[in-house]
């Protein structure tokens, strides 16, 4: 999936939050609108774990055609909604 010209970071953030809540059991009761853009995804933030990281990798592949293979870079990308959205935006624009 390629992000269209009319899609900005805010649109991607919204879609990403909805995907995470819909697909990650741990977040299923959470309102996507209540997730802050700079909220840390793992540990003391939203509390996601390594299994959730695998699910996020699958979501990126399935919904955006993106792969994250470098785990060091993955830690940076998966830090927050904002860092993940920026990665999607920068790697899917036409």
C-alpha cells in the first residue's frame, strides 16, 4: 500500500493507532484517540512486549508493504506512534 499525496503524518498516525488497537489483544479495550503520538510503545509506555513487536512487523508488511529487518533500527522505529508513523510516511510515499 502506498500512501497517497493527500495523506499526511496525522492521517497515518490515526490509521496506525486504529490498526494497533484492532490487532493487538493487549490494546483491544483502548480508545485509539486516547493514545498519545509520543507515547512509548513498549515497557512503561503502552506496555507492549516482544510478541506485540512481531505483530507490528506483520501489520507493517500487510498494510504498508514495509519490512523492518534490522533490529537496532527497529528499536528506533518502534519507539512511539510518532516514530513508527514517520517510518511509514518516509517509506511509502509515491
